[in-house]
C-alpha cells in the first residue's frame, strides 16, 4: 500500500516540478521559438508555433558584425582563462601541498578582492585603458577578465588540489619514484579533472561578464555582450533576428554549463557547499 | 616533508598570483581616491588642481544620488528575498523523487548561463513589451489591459529579471546542501511524528543555514554591481526610477566626463559595499565558522 501511495505522490510531484521547470525555462524556450519564426510572425504577437525557418540565423550569420563579436568573445574568454590558470595553478598547488599557518589568510585576502565593487574602480580603470591604448582591445579585455576571475580560479583549484591525498606521494616515493615522475605520473593525472572543471567554469564566467566588457569596449573589441546590448531599443523588424543572435550567443555556454553543473556549485561557493 | 626548501619554492609559486592581485587591489583604489580630490574633466583639460570635497559634494547633491542608493539596496534585498525564498521551495521540490530529474535540473539551471544582456533584451522585447510581449498576451487572455512593465514598474521589472538569472544559482546550491542531509535523520523525525512543517523548520532549515549564507554573500557581491540589465531595459529611468549606483557612476564619470565626481561616486560605492559586508557578516557570518 505504501508503494501505491508513493507512486501517486511521485506522479503529482513530477507534474508539479515539470511545470515549474518549464516556467523557469520559458524565456529561453520562447527565444528559441521566436528565432525560428519569420520577422512577420514574430511581430504578430504571442505564438508558440513557429514556421521553423532558419532565415533569421542566416541573416545574422551573413552579417560580418555578428561574427566579429563572436570571435572576440571566444578570444577573451578562453585567453583570460588560460592566463588565469597559468598564474593560479602554481599558487593553488603551493597552498594545497605546502600549507603554512598563513595560507588561510592569503586565500581569504584573495577572495576579499572580489568584494571591491567594479563601479568603485571604473573611473581609474577607464583612464588607464584610455591612456595606454588598451581601451577597446582584446588584450585589454583579457587582462581585466583575468584579474576579475583570478581569485575564483585560485580558490577553486585549491579546493580540488586539497583533495588529492598526499599519502599517495609517499607511497610512490617508497616505490622509488623521483620528484619528476611523481609529478607526471601521480599528481598530474589526479589534478587534471579539477583543472578542467575550473577552466570550464571560468570560460562561462568570462563569456557572460557584462560590466567591464560593456564599459571598456566600443567597437573593434566588442564581444557578444556588447553586440546584444546594442539591441536595447527596437529597430524595425528585429525580433526574430534578435532571438537568433541571442540563441547563438548563449548556446555554447548553455551546453558547457549543462555538463559542469556539479562543479559549478563547488566552484562558485569556494568549496563551502559540497 | 615540508622542508625549508619546499617552503621557499611554494612562495615563488604563489608570487605571481599575490603580486597581480595586490596591484589589482591597490592601484585602482589609490587612483580612485586621488581622482576623487582632483578637478578633472575629460572634455576640458584646463580644469585641474586640488578640489577638496567639491567632487563629493557634487556627487552627493546630484538629484539622482539618493534614488540611486535606495535603488541599489532595493535590488539587492528584492532579488535576495525572491531567490532565497523561491530557491528553498524549488530545492525542496527537486529533492523529491520524480521522473526526469536530470532534464528538470538542466531546464532549471539554464537561466544562470544566459549572459545578462541577452536576459535583458529577451525580457524587455519578448516578455514585457506591452504590445507584442508574452505578458501582454496573458493579460489580454484574462481580459485585462496589458501592463507596461518597464514603463510603470521599472525597478520591480529589473528585480524580476535579475532574480530570474540568480534563482538557478540559489536553487542549485540549496539543493546540493539539502541532499547532504542524511535520509536517516529525516526518517527519524518522521517516525517521531514530526509533521512536514516541523521537519522543515527544525531539521531542514537549520541544515541549510550555511548554504543560505553562502548564497546571500555571493549574490550580494554581484547584485551591488547590477549594470547591464539596467542599461538595456530602462536606461535608468523613467527619471531616476531605476538608476543604481554603478549606473550613476558611469553616467557621471565617463559619459558626463566629470572624472573627479565619478571617482567620488566610486568611493561611495566602496563604502556602501563595506557597510553591506559588515552588516552581512554580523547577520549571517557566524554560520560560516563551523
């Protein structure tokens, strides 16, 4: 009897939860639907059934001014992530394997740099960029994204590295492994998953960053965040094209995000919630 | 194992990160302080020199100043209340055995991966538009006049949009924490005759305290800096109805070309962030000690 009740309860819960999930997902779903409409259909008002045309995608991709921001987003998000990893891996490694009484303080201090409101330092950063020619360059945006995300990268790597058992090193040493062999055959394979998750999360964060990328780029280096922002006021028949451009802008990250949702929790909570 | 040599090596390995972050922490802030006391116009290089507190006076007496402070706080509080409240509810629901849990999780987490400008244009043009938007269609379906959301309720609309973006984050973290609560504990309470509400209040909620704290702290950092959503949906208006501090600083310092006043505003933002941080650490920080 208890089983029957629980099956019914499961069914009710399933329907309820699916309903809520679809409501939460609806804005994205509706954007996808609209992107498959003609401009005429899109302007006609609410409808869940598109004519499944890809003309808006073709129109968006035909324009050079979409491909460049896309390319810019790829360059700055991957570029800044790689630089951040190069700087952060040694630091996280050192803190995880040779901790000192001060390690915790250093980590907290790094995190505290995130508490600095971006708006508080916007003015000097804008002037520095203006005067060094970094304004509206991919290099400039990559630098700023590296700085903004570095504390998260260090923390996330640290929480992963800390879980690598140190005992295994001693075992390897007993078996006669040299320091180099230890690193390549024992530690590295265990560190790779953590580094990969960190990389993934940071690409997502960098791709979606929309304060510095909007403020420190104007044209040449403008990534997708700035490109989409330029649609802020209606411009003729644009809904379907806007939707297509939006879907193209979020799709790669949605896919990455779905794969990394577990890591996301620990990455964004600095290991405080597991 | 931890010899002197390995400690020296560790210091060298940490040096780049520490160095880079130290510069990032000190240089911009020092410059902000410096500019805040200078006369400095982007458009007129002849205006220069020490300004005393004139820039602060200029920024603080701007008619948009108090609205901006209040709006900044309203956005933080509004979004936190919605995301934590609904997040707990959704996490409770997702914690139940259901069919298709994997897909449901994917659907629910998705808004978090949508870049703010996309969220803003989609909500503005496709959902909230009073003519062809989805909400207008729903209103008409119920025989009501469509509401001009962004025109009449700009701040509320922005809070809703931002809450939509952060709800998945809160839900996911609360769900993760909820799942670490042992089944035995829940069952034991059930056997003792505790009803659903007592179980939630005395067992689940205390267990979530740490996760809720983390959600609040992290979201606050980002919510104090909400920017793209405002620029795209309302442009801070009508009037100053949806202007927040980051928006005002950009308008004053960069668009208005008054670097000194913008920098003064930046310092106000830093002070506000610190007040909020202290307040938060007092209110919820003790949950983190454990």
